[in-house]
C-alpha cells in the first residue's frame, strides 16, 4: 500500500532531523569511493530534501539507487579502463551527476508537500524517474563491458561500445533488470501501491532508457549544450511523465 504522505509542508522538527541525519551520514560516508567531495555535499542537500518531504522511505529509496548504481559502475572496471570506457574520477560522481539523476525526483518530492497535491500520482513519477536512471546505468555499464554486438539505435549499424546512442542485447537486458530491481525496491518500501504499478514503472524505465539512446544518437552530437547530465535529466523526466500519463489510462 502506498504510504500516506503529508498534504502540507512537514513540521520544522522533521526538516531539522533530516538535516542532522544527513549531515552525520555524509560526514561518515565521505571516504567511500562513490562521490567526489562536492558530490557528497550535494548528496546531503538532496537527502535532506527527500527526508524532509517524503520521510525516511523516500530517502532510503534514493540511497538504494546510489548504492546499486555505484556497484554496477564498478563492475568490470579494470577491463573498462583498459578500453578507455570507464567513468572518469574512478567512477566517483560529482554534483552534476547527483542532480542529473535526481532533479526530477527531487521536484516531484517537493510537490507532494503542496496542499491538495495528487500524491499517489507524483510518487509514481518519482519511482519511475529513479527506475529509469538505474536502468540507464545498468544498461550503459554492463553493455560497455559485456555487450557482444553494439549497434546504433537509429540504424542498427555496428558501432564501438560507449558510443552515443549505442545499444546491445546484453545492455538492454541489463536496463530491464535495473528498472525492475528499482521498482521492486520502491514497492517493498511502500512507495508504490501495487505490483501492477511496479510493472508500469519497470516498463517506462526501459522505454525512457531507449529514448535516451535515441536522443544521444540524433541530437547530443549536434547540440553543444546538450550534456550527458542534461540528457540524464531528460530521461528521468520522460519516465516520470510517461508513468503519470499512463497510470490514469490503466486505472492504477
């Protein structure tokens, strides 16, 4: 059952608790090779916002995303380094990565605190945004390392692993798996109302990832301002809008 979220801004005590918990945890976690120093600061801001708006379950959902995404990024890291396909900074994420992944979810979380907000619908979009991002991370990292045949999504022409708009069978399967795992975690936390909603989140997570590959193949190389982080933000927004648009049609 979907958790009942407040229809008014949480009390000051909850925000103070959110700040203190995140400050302590970020101070303890900075030695972990997940984020840069600035990345940890921004993660603390994000964590405070999520705990303040959604409580510990919304916060924990994003911690799970971060842990899973970081673990997948480090899979086969030695081989990816040899091929020049590894993420920079040893896989550590910076502020731009934090917000590229989480800006959509953070905005939707904040909207749940408005009086009369359609909380269940907003939470469905929140869930879809993070399922899509984990799907993207799993597909990209596993596809680069274990994809046997990598092709351009627009033409199915073989291209080197890591190319913008490149997909593989292995990477696509990993995207589906990542989206499903994130949806299952959100369902277990009570942030999704039913298995049917989790299936919708899983599906739109995969679809948004494929759309992101299409954007990468057609636009990213032509538009100088269209950075990877902005594309990531667009992907999560597309997933959220798809989930929120389809839910009423499917009577979820």
